[in-house]
C-alpha cells in the first residue's frame, strides 16, 4: 500500500478541511510515494501550498525508510500507528482486523486511515466493526478504497453504497464526503460525486462519466459522539426504501 500524489492530496484536504488531529492509525503501513507525473503532481503541489504552506515534499518523507509516519505527523497528527496482521513491514500494532479485538485497542484512535487494506480482508463486516470499536466517539474513518477497474486486486471492490448503507444508515455515522477519484495522473482533477440514497430513496447516481483506469472511493465518515443503536443486519438502501413504501 502506498500514498501516491493524488491520494496524498485528497488526504491532506480531508484532514485540514475537517480540522482532524490527535492519534491516527493507518491500516497497513503506508509507503510514501509523493509526486510522480505532471497533472497529479500539480494537484499535489497546489494542495500542499494551500494547506501546508512552506512545507516541501522532501520534508514529508521518512528520513530513514520508505514509509509515511512523517507525512502523517506533518499534516497534523500527534502520534501515528500502523496496524497489520503481519509484522513483515514492522507495523507498530500486529492485529488481525478480522479477529477478536483486544480491549486496549477500543476507543483508541481519533482517526483511522484505510488506504487500501479492508478490500483484502475476506471477513469484511468484522473488519469494519472492529474499526468502529477502535475509533473514539466523534472519531473519523478516512477511506481510499478500490472501487472500479481493479480486477484481481483483492476480494472486493467497495462502492458508495457501503458508505451510505453501512456507515451512515446502519452505524449512524455522519458522511463528511464521498466521491469517486480516478487514480490515473491525467484524470487527477476529475472528481465524480454521488447522490445519497438515504436522501433520494434510489441507488447512488453519479455526477458524470468515469474515465478509464482504476477508480478510488474517496470518503470520510464521523462516528457519533454518543452511542447509537446500530443494527446487526445491513441492507442495501434502495431495497429498504421499497420495503418501507410497501409496508405503508
């Protein structure tokens, strides 16, 4: 897993526009990539100038390895952990997200960043509920998940229905943003937004056509400050709407 320039830019925007700070955990130990090609590099440079004026790309890199703890500290976090099922990349916390979560990890983090981990976990519902347990009240999950054109990459491609159907409707989270981000550098500025099926009663509709290449689901959701009664069962939002109408 790595942080290319486009996703690093979107991550900086999410953190700064929502005033996020404190303790962050990245799922998997993210490698730092930084600038690569013209259009995505230009996006990164403009976001850096707006939100971190005076900070250079070189200052965002770990001085002694290829990973990204320095990046997360530079964008505003006081402590940075990495969580992985294996210690092969020296994650600071070795934990199976599909396993039983120890109490010491509950309500531990202000922000969790899924930069391409959860789609590789077969027991995805358990992983998501463990993320819920690890977040503090009002904590935020930031997700950059493969959504389209990622054949043979993982068990799953995750779309916006997961954001609205699971995180918002079932778990009671606030959706801070949800969009589709092309990863090809030439399409770095082409962000496709989506409607909220909990508001429209219909499946999410896109604001425009998706370009070729891999598409990333770029989203952020905030945990309720107070515990809400979250259902164990999760249903697709438009079907729930039809059932509710039929029952009237």
